């Protein structure tokens, strides 16, 4: 379980860092701040409506450039995958939730 948490933390840190390698990112703070807050909220409160409010806040900044649009798409994809991959979630790998399966155990 701790390996999964470390991986998710590293993945989200990489995701929220620069969009492009080598070149500086052109993501303004009024876009990046709500995205970082949405990721933080997803760890604390996975089914909170404030997460979508933060995503909407980032997307509603006028004159989004390509880097900002890409960053918003990547964070949305990450949050969706994070929600689906939780144990007991929609696509979680918690085998205790599978009814009637013994998985070779007699």
C-alpha cells in the first residue's frame, strides 16, 4: 500500500511540474494554483465537489494557451484515473469485493 502512495505522489509531482522537457512552461499561476489544489483535495476528500470547482476555476481563466490547456487535460485525466483505481472503486483491484470467487483457494 505504501508503494502505491509513493508512486501516486511521485506521479502527481511529475504531472504538476513542467509540461515540456527542457523548455520552460507557460502556465500562469492563476491556472496552476487551482490545479494543484484540486490534486491536493483529491487525496484528502476523493468525492468532493470542490475538486470540480477548482478544475472549473482553472479552465475559466481567459486566453488559455496550449500549455495551460494541456495541463488542465492532464490533471483531469489523472484525477479520473486516481478515482477509478482506488481499492473498492469502480475499477479497483480489491479482490475481497468480488462475490463468489475463490481464486483457487479451497
